[in-house]
């Protein structure tokens, strides 16, 4: 009997499809399938068993229906061969019962029927049989049919497994699929699609509405248009839209669809996928925010700042209004980070951002560029509004302290301001101008605001040009050294030089050091330049030593960048070895910023330098974060007093007091002092009386090239004798606004043995005090430019060893007594004065001064330590006979 005559067309076709798939993609079938034979006839069971075992099956037999059902439930067979002619319970009932068992739906049942009974065949298929064979069974046909059914079962299992895998993969990837049979009016949704659309197991309407129902109302028109174009034109689509759940939950999804069309361009089927992209959208939102906002302070960054300013400029063009851009930088922010930690710095930045936003309107912008630098943009500012008042309001937010980790920090800010349209018509231009103004504000002393000017732009352009030219200056030999002599006090002899760098730029002349040295520090070029300076200076010192000036020393400045990027002790050893200069002849000048560096690297380097034997000097002392702690911690030999203290030494009481204090402090720490920028007799005399150890400045010599210094050495240049030796009589300074009064007092006292100086102005009085060792000052209470008590108060700070006597009228008694009680004045003489009483008061003042300052103390020209001069001159003074020169003061 042929195979086709025993099969229903639909089932046979279905099986052939899977068999064809199996042939194209072979799938392994179990080697020993479990088979169950249910037949009442013993011979039938035996023959069937033998045929199944020939196929490698493991066979179980049942002679009655109930036993067969029990085995079918227990063993879960891969195939059941069922004789439909069973006593008591017929095979049709058994087949139906098997189909109701767990996993019974997928078990192939091969029904054995009586021959030529078409009704029995229909009944068997209706009962759930997979296929039928007529008895007696053809062995070949039986084996083929069983193998076919086993292969089909295996294919179905594999297909089910793959469908499960696909469903799981869709669940993991959050991708659902759908299929719409337009002709058959059916819509099928995958499990993941139902989950995404919040759809249960219920059947769906075979219409577009089923796909649109959960779509967000705002996105529905977009999806409707895409579906309509797909149905009408067969155009596939790929759109993103939102789904809205009943509880208000939103999902972002990406929908894709393709359409199968008939030759007449009518839609047959639509296939689509929907992927949940909610997480991706959240990540995109976060990424977009990170791309446009500062992570730390949550204010716009440079990217969003540029976008907002560009929009504001477009609006300002239409309205004719202004835009104000302020570059704001926190003063000393790096110091706060280093002192309190980066976490405290971050907290401060967040508080600063909050205060800045609070100071502005909603339409304005606060952005952070990095570090402690912010940008404030004020949009749509009317021309009549005071920009200065607006910016002061912003700076005013820094008046109150910031509470950071239990500390109250008072923080100031510097601000540079540019205004649209006069300073630029783009964000970059305005930002560049505001940044130039910010640098000007910092240069002015910080904690202030500066408006951009054209000069600032020119300075910024010059800065860039210098930076470019500096890259090749060293290689092209554009740098040169000059040397400024250092002179020991009180003997007035040269003992050393300081090497000073100069840049002679071709076509531009000499570039001031104040311009290019900071630039070299900023770019890092100072490392190579510094090494060149060190080698060149040591080579020149070696030449001077070879000429016989063996005690001459050389001071060379070192940069903090050199300590950060070089092994400075190793460099010094190498240079000394290469040039043959003794270590004791080399002095290294350090800035306070070097000593403030974190870690132990700088300390270790300085200790190594001391072991080498060089002298260490602290340059520009008093201008930075001067601290006694690092003077004690680091092996410093010399303090160099900055020229800013020396310039107004004769008239500025504060500078005079600070200079005196620095010298006394250095003496107590067994350090020497060198004053920079000395240009007058008054400055030099003051320093000599304070027992400053040495000085350098234009009073003795400007910086010279090597040939010029050689000439000074050859001429044995030293200080004039009149400056070096100022011992003399007791000195009285009379200060009165009327020259006649000064002359009258001088005439009255001329026989008392005093050296009498007279001054009619406070300025000249201060100069006399600086130049001469005044023991007593007699000052009128009323002076034209400042009161007598104010002048004496400044004298008290500048020259505390000078005894102060007031000359006043009786009506000024209250002011005089107040001055005496405060220690401003020692005595007072009333007008008109009694000659004898005045003489007695002055003699008493001189005796008092001598008792306080002269008894047991060395004279003003005698060093407190006999070896004091030798520290600098190294005995060099003994090799010279200093010529007596006139006082240039």
C-alpha cells in the first residue's frame, strides 16, 4: 500500500516541509528512542517490537488499554504504536486519552487499522493519530514511517526549542515581533511584543488600531503616517515613538516594519519588530547632559555656553541690546585645594556656582570652564543699564564666607568683562576679550574687575607672538647674561655677582624680563633656559677666578619648574664638575613658591644641595606666602629683601618697619641679608644702620655685561668712603614748617656740639632720618602736610632708636599729652620756648638715647661679628685699597 494513500494531505505536507528542512540542515535524532507498543494480539506486539528494535528503539509493550495508558504516562515515549482494535477500551479512546496527558500532544501515535476501512482511518485521525498503517504491516513501510515520524517529532522539538530561544532572546534584547496577515485578518504578537504593549493573551483586532492603541498621543500621528505609507506604497519604516501604559509609565521604543505586496501592489502581509530603547534614551539624555553641563557644579560647560551665547547674539542683533560676558576666576583656588584637599575644593566650587546663579536672572547663564574659572553671561542688557553695577553685584556674592567642611573660607574672585557688540560678535571673541581682561585684573592685584580694552588685546597678541618666538630663541643664541655686583656692608667691597637673563630679540630689541620670564615658566621653556644660564654663569665665573678674583661668587636663579622636571642636585654637580667652579662660590636663589611645593622632594633636593656645598638664598623675601616655618625647615643661608620694600624705605614707615624686622629675624636665625634695588644714599644708610649684610642696585652699579664687570674688578670699585664711614657727633633733626624757626633753633644750639639737620617738610625729614643716624628729633606739632604726632608715629616705626620730642603751644596740651601717653613722643617743649629748659630737655633726650641704644652696643659702623664681612667678601676686601669717592647722594 502506498504511503500517500494513508496520510491526510495537510499533515503529510507539513511533515514533508520539516523533512526537507531536516535534509538541508540535518539534526541528530535520539539513537535509542523510547517506543511503546499497545496491542492485544501477542504476535502483533512481537512483530512490531522486532521492527522497532531494528531501528534501535527501546520498546515497552502493553497487552491492554489501561496498561498502555499507564506506561504512556510513566515513560513519556518518543513514539506510540497503537492497535485500534483493542478489547474493552478501544484504541480510539486510548489515543484521545494519550493526547490529554502532559506532553501527550507532541507524541506521534501510529495507528494500526484493519485494511480497506476508510471510516476507521477518519476516526483514527479524528481521535488524534499522527499517521495510520493497515494490517498486515509491510516491514519496509513500517520502518520508513516510524523513522519519518521520529524525525518529524525531533524537528518539532528543535523548532519549539528555537522558538523558545528566540522568545528568550527577544526578552533579553527587549525586541518584540509582530505579523499581520492582511488578507486573513489576523495579527500575531510575540510574547515580548505583548509585554512591551501591555497586552495579555487575548486576541487582537486585525486592524491598525491594535498597533496604535498604546502609543503616546503626541507620537501617534508619526506612527499613523508611517503605517499608512507602508500600506499604500509598501514603504518600510523605522521610527522611534513612546508607549504609554495605563499607570502612566512610558517606554521609548523603536519600530521597524516591512510589507509584502502582491504583483498588483496590494498589501498582503506586514512584518515588524518593536525594540525597547528606554535605557538607551536615558543614556543618550545623560550623555547629552554630560556633553553640555559641568559634572561637578551642574552648570553649563563651554559647549553649551557657546550655543547659548550664539543664540543671545542673534537675538541682540534684532533687539539692539547688549550682552555682558564676565570671566571670573577664584583667587588662590589652587592654595585651597592644596591646603584643605580636593573634596573641599569641589564643595567650594558647587557653592560658588549656586551663589552666582542666585545673583542672576533666569535668562542669564553661569558656566564653568574648569578649575576655579567661571563665565557669567548677562543676556539682553539694555544700553542704559550700568554694567559696572551688574558686575559688582556678582562680586558682592563673595563677601560672605563659604562654609566648607567645618571651615569658614573667605574667598575672593577676579573678573574680566567684555561687552557685545563693541568687544566682539561671537562667543569666542567675547570670551577671548574677557579672558584678557581677567589677566589684567589678576595683574592689578586680584579681587577686582577689569573691562576689556584694545590695549589688552594687543598685549594678548604680543603674548602669543613672544611665546612663538621663545621656542627658537635659545637655539638661535638670542639669550645673553648680564651681571649685577653685590656689595658687602659696611666695608663697601664687591664680593659677588648675580647673573641676570636678557633676551635680545632680533628686530625688536631687548625684551623686558618681566615679560618673558613668566612666559618661560608657563610654557616650561624655563627648564632648558635655566640650565643654559647656570652653565654660562659658571663658565664666566671660572674665567674671573682664572684672572685672580678667586673669592668672587656667582648667584643664579632657579625655577620651581626645574625642581619639578629635573634632578637639580645632579645638574649642579655636573655643571660644577664641567666648569671647575668651587661649590662654595655658587649661590642658588630660590623663590618662596619652590619651598611651598608639596611632598618631600624639594626638601630632599635642598639638603643634597647643601651637602654639595653651595649657598642657598631665598629671593624676593616678603612678597609671597612668607612663613617662619619653612625658614626653619629648609637650609636657607641668605634672605634677599625684595626691592618693593626698599623703594620707599625713606618715606614709608611700614616698609621701613618690615625691612628692619626681616633683618632682625634673619640675624636671629643666623642668616645673612641682601637688599635688592638700592638706588639712594638714604636707602643705603638706613640698611647700614639696620646692619643689613649686603646690597645690590643702581646706587653702586647697574647690571653689566662680562666685560663691564671685569672693568669694575680691575678698577677695584667700592663704596665711597663718606658712605662707608658715618661716625660723628650727636645728631639732632629739627622739623618745622618755617625755615626761620629752624635757623633760629640751630643758631641757639650751635655751641652745644650737635650736628644739626633742618627740614621744613615731612618728606625731607624722612630722607634726613634715612641718610643720617639721628639720635633726637625735635618736631613741631603743626606741619603743613601731616601733623607732628603722625610724623613722629612714623618715625617711631622707621627709626625706633630716635628719641622724639614735640614742640607745641600750650593750647595743644591735650594732643601733646595723648602723644606722650601713646609713646609717640618722649618729651615736649612749649612755645615760646625757654632756652635753658629746651637745652636741658635735649641733653636729657640724648642721654636717654645713649643709655638705651649705645651703651655696650657696637657702633653703627662696627660689625657685631668680627667675621661678618668675610661671609660675603671671603677676605676679598684685604686685597683692595678702596679709593675715597665723593658721596653721590
